[in-house]
């Protein structure tokens, strides 16, 4: 999302840098050519400790995270970030992900940097903090301490905005709902690309599709249970795109449910839209989200959808079930029934595409630029 937004802002004549703690990962190829990449190279632990010793008052709030079992490494990027800002003198900075935002806010305060700083909240923070330990559980307190230092606060959905406002003790109106730039002009082209997968050949059983990092948040265990129920009643296949720590456990679960021959986990794919355009149903099974882009992207490809009614985003995207069924989180019985109902009576592809266009790059860019420029 940040790569897409950076490219869209650059297309409007602004100089845009994408500042990364580390230049690595599957999405590097998605960064537009008109966006310069800045590599902070993982940071400097000693330099950050020096900053903390010089500013113990502001650093004290960071101690619970730093002393946790898995301290956030991005905090070590503070000295490199300060040098970048002094050298390049950007007018404004947009931050995403909690510890990245906290690092930027703290660095600006202790180094006295002159730039506008907008924080974008990407997820339902209370759910994320409750799901983890150590540095994750420390987040609500840190957010209450540091986020008020921002010039503006944005959230990717109304549900995320309400959640963040409750944590901060402010009105929801203090957080600007600013959707992600999900639907790009390239989606149609990528959706039309050939897909070399035997399960999508004519005459094959319908394919149910899901996508996301293979981790607990995404609820793929409940999806497998739902698929096993569905598979007991009719022929079908399940493809889950993505990779992550839960791969082995999900494969074991598929074998235990005796559906492993009809379940495929192909890992990360560069073009998920070719899969979305050819699948009969896309399922979002998450326990929580911020604004699930894959759900919107599936709709943009004309793929009928089923989603959990998780906090936050799906109910807003689907307009309380108008564009696809919403089911309770973790309810595999309801999920199986919803998938079957969509297989039997899919939504109009054109109506799905029209709704997805509400999350277009152009609309999103307008909103983010207004926040960054202080309009």
C-alpha cells in the first residue's frame, strides 16, 4: 500500500522517498521507478542508546518494549532517520506500522526536526495488542504516550478509527478515516494474465481462494474446518496464497481433516489477481484486520466474496453484507454455509467491481495528500 501511494503522489509532481528500515522483502519489485528508496540499514543500536541517555524523560516510555523478549528493532533506526531528515529536509512524512510511527515521533521530538508528521493506523490496535506478548502488549500505552505528538492521525477504516480514539481517549472525529489505495489500474491487466494451474482448467471443481500471511490472525484453521464441511457435501478445492509460520500446522490440519488432496498452499505469488479472477469464491477468515485489501482486490477482480465480521473493515467494505455474506469470527459452520450459498448464487461481478472502485488509488491519494499538506 505504501509503494502504491508513494507512486501515486509522485505522479502528481511531488518528490517522494520511501524510507525503509531495511531494504528487503517480497514487495521490493512493486516500488515505482519514480520513487527513491532510502535504506536505513537496520539502524544503530549504540546511537539509539546514546539518544535515550541524552533524553531519558522521553525514552522512559520505551523501556517496556526495549526490555521485552522481542524488542522492536526499528527503534534503532532513529539516528539514521534523523540524518536523513536533516539532509533531505522533507516537508512532510507519513508513517505506518506502530513501532515505525513511534520511532518517527520520538526522533522528531528529541532531535527537534522540522517537518509535518502524519501517522496512519493500519490495524485494530486493541485486538493486535491482546493477541501478543511483550512489545505487542506494550503498544496501547506507547500509543497513548507518543501518538498525540503527531500533526494528524489517520486510520484505514472507521472501525480502526474508533478503536484508536478509544485508546487515546479522544473523539473518533480526531482520527481521519483514510482508505488504502487498494484498486490500481494494473489490477485488470494482471487479472487477465494467463494462469498455469491445473485446478482452473475447464470442467474442474470450483476453487475457493484465500490469501494472506499464514499466521493465527488470518483464521485459516477455521477456513480449513469450513472447507472440510463443504467438501463433504460437494466437490470443491481450496487455495491459500501466502506463506508464514503456520504453514506446517495448517498442512497437518488438512491431512487430519482428510482434505489435503484438495488443498493447495502455493506460497507467495507475484500475481494473486489471476487467481482471484478465476476463483468462484474468495474467503477472508481473519480474526481481526484494519482494512483488508485482499477482500477489496478480489471484488475488483469480480470474484464473489465471503468474510468474517471481524474488527475492522469487512462490514464497511461489504456494506453490512450487501456485497457478500458476513459470518462470526471462528464459526466454521456459518462459513461453510455462506460459501455454499455464494457458490449457488454469486453476486454480480459488475456490482462488486463498482464497490471496489470506492477504494481506488485516486480517491485515496486525494485524502492522504490533504493530510500531508495540511489542507
